C-alpha cells in the first residue's frame, strides 16, 4: 500500500507528468521520424555545400594573392630604379633637392587599384632613410636593430612579410601589412639597403567580405592580420581553433564543436607568403537548406501531433490550472511593484516555486533600489564628465602646426607654451580610458605647470618626490590638475614670496597615498569645515558648477569604493595639503604602450 502511495505521489509531481506524457506520446515518435528522414538529407547537402564554400574561398584567396603580388611588384620597381641604387650606394652623391625629387618620382610613384595609400621606406647601410611618411627615430632604431633585420641584411635576396598593429613604423599609427626586402647589388650580390613596402590593413579587408560568417587573414604565427571583424585584428584565432593544424595543411575543412555550438572551419593558403585565409561559419547558417527540408517534415508529422495533443490536453489541464492561478497572482504582483507576496499553495513543485519567488521578489526589490541609486550616480558623473569634455582633435592638430611655425620663426617661448598646451590637451583626450599610470598624470601636470610658469615666472616652482617604482601606479585620469589649479588660485597668487607645490607618494600597506602640498596662506577653519562637509556628502548633494575637489573625490570613490578618495588638511598661514588614497595596484598595460 505504501509503495502504491509513493508511486502515486511521484506521478502527482508536475515534472513527472509532463516528462513522461510528452516522452511517451510526442518526443520519441518525433525524434525517430526526424532521424529517419533528416539525417540522410543532411549528409548529402553537407557534402554539396562544403564544395561550394571551398570554391568561394578559393576566389577570395586568389584576390588576396593578386593584392600581395602587386605589393611585391611595386617594391621591385622601386629597388631597380638607377637613382635609388645610386642613393643607396653613396648617400652623399645626391643633393637634398635630388633626394626630394627621387622621393616624389620613385617612392610616391607606385599606383595600384588595390591600394588607397602606400608607405614606402628605403634604408641604406649607413643609417640614412628615405620615406613617404614620417618615421619616429625610436621606432626606426627598433626597426633596424631587430634580430630579423640583421639576419636579412647579412644575406642577399631576402624578403619577409610582416603585420604591424602595435609597433607601427609610421606616425599615423595605422595597422599595416609590410613587405621587407633587401636591395641587392646584382654585380656584387651584396646588400646595399632594404625597402619596407607597406599598405594599410583596411585596403585588403574588402576582399574578405564576400564570404559568410567570420573571415580572417592569418599570418604564420596564428595572428589575425585582417578581418571584417575589426576587433579581432592583431589577436589570435578564436579559442578552439588549432592554428598549428591549419598551418600544416594547404587547404581543408573541419567541423568544430564547442559549448557555443557547431561551426565549420574552412581554410586555404596564400602561396606567396604562406598566410592563411580562415572562414568560420555557423553550421546552422551554412545548412539552411536542411532546415527548409525539415519544415516539410514538420508538416508531414503535424497530423501525429494533432492526435497526441488530444491525449495530452486532459493531462495538461490538471497541471496548467494551478499554474494559471500562479500567473494571475504574479501579474497582480507586477502591478504592485514587488511590494506584495503570494500565498504558498498548490502541489509540491508549485509551493516550492512560490516560496522561491517570494524570496526572489524581496531580493529584487532591494536590488532595484540599489541599482537605481548607482545608476543615478553614474549618469550624473557621466553627464558632468561629458560637460567637461571638448572635441580636442582639431584643436590639437592646429596647436601643433602653430607650435612648429613658432619654432621655425624663432619664437621659442611661444613654441614652448604651445607645446605645453598641446601636452595638456592630448592628456585630456582620454582615448585610453579613465585609468592611467601615474607617470602619464605627472607628465600632464608638468605640462600644465610649464604653461602656468609663463604667468607666474619664478614665483612658481614644482617639486616631485616620487620614486620611479611608483610611476606605474594606477590612478584616475586628471585627478591632480584640479588640486594644482586650486593651489595656484587660492594659494600661490595670494602670497608675496616664491610659491612651491610639492607632490609626494608613499605606500600604506595595501593603499597608495599621494599628497599635494603648497606653501600658500592656508584655508580658514570655516572654509575647511565646508570642504569636509562637501566631500562627505553623497550624490544627492547638488554638484558644483565647475570640476573640482568634489568631482575628483566622487570619481575615485565610484571607481574603487567608499574607502578611497581625497582629504584636505591645513590651517591659516601653514599652507594646504590634499591627500589622495587609492588601492596599490599597477596600471594595466595598453596595446599602444610600446608605440
């Protein structure tokens, strides 16, 4: 009798009723039907579509091959020019005007329908170079002192295909595809220089857009050289793809299965340099024809569903009735904004569901309040940050042009002022996010002080007492400038003696402490109490009209938590000290740190 009651109890479970009914009357027949009808068709279409995809990939490979061959031919045309050979053998044989003419007539000459812009640099063996674009001296040394450069320059008739997305050779910082070739004297078979012929990555990208799915051009190291998915450029192939296996095969197709689904990986080799074109397509996308056929199968078995639906209606009714009641109560709960609970009733599963739901409602209500407060704070900070921003790119470029014009005309003071102003403006762009190394913040302050010295002259001096080991400490962007500005306006300007601003750093266990002190007149007690109150106030406090100490304090707390921020100390006649407290951690290394 107990066994019968136990079995009836298990049958009364909503889970078991739904599971066994559907399994017995619906799932098993449907799965069997689909397996018998669908699998053979899938295998046939899979073979057909696989061949079609390989043909399309071959055409893309052909276009990329032609693109790279055009690069090779253009570089050869430059290196066989008699004037260029004469320049490499004897750099002093040509006047500056002749070198300029050679640059215009030879380096700028390459024209191809493939390239929107080409970067051509020719190096001789005596430390000279001729280029279509400006090269930073530090990167030039890194380029010519690299191991691969020395290996190539020691052997005649060498070439190397490269991709640069980080340590770019040219000032515009565009990712480029480079063909480096030695320039070899045909008579002596000795190298007399080297040419680096480069094109922008975006020139080759359009040839990869004609295929479905994700398409990547990959070098021998497995790094993505070009792709319509620009976020992957410079990154390894997605996880799960064996780059070594792809490189060992000329062409092929693989099926990749992962937690995210099933994928088809097609690849082909670019013969000119051994790079790979890899196409990753969702299995479901490629075999859309199979799904269309499945639709026909569904219509065939629709009659079976109708029969079984009549059988399951009687069972589902007894299950759906308490669920409908639960739905009604939940609908009412939505209208009350999660401020009421549902009475626990019904079968075991529904009772457990209601209890869990009541707990969830309580937690959601608390989370909604918390999220709303945090959202309002972040939106306020974002709005205030946006108010403080300008679009500096045009201004920065204009300042640089004016600065060099000033230097050329001998106006050194004006040039220095514009240089400092440009450094301040460039530091405020914020292209690398809100968190930066302390060194960048100090560089920003030095530019700012350099600009301010044009006003204060010898009355203003800055002392930085920070060990080199702290220069990679993570700080919030532009957190020192508002404090320095306050020291100038409310401190240095109001004294008759030379003014000193001193910046120090120290570590207090797991905290990093940065102090900014001045020898100004200090802060009156009533003003000090007002500043302390403003710093302790929450987001409900109306924001000041300008970005100042309160803004810096709020940004630090929102970034790291309530335990961090700034504090102010000082008294009349003894100067003012602002203390920054941050977590001791190194700033993350960004992609363009080495550029």
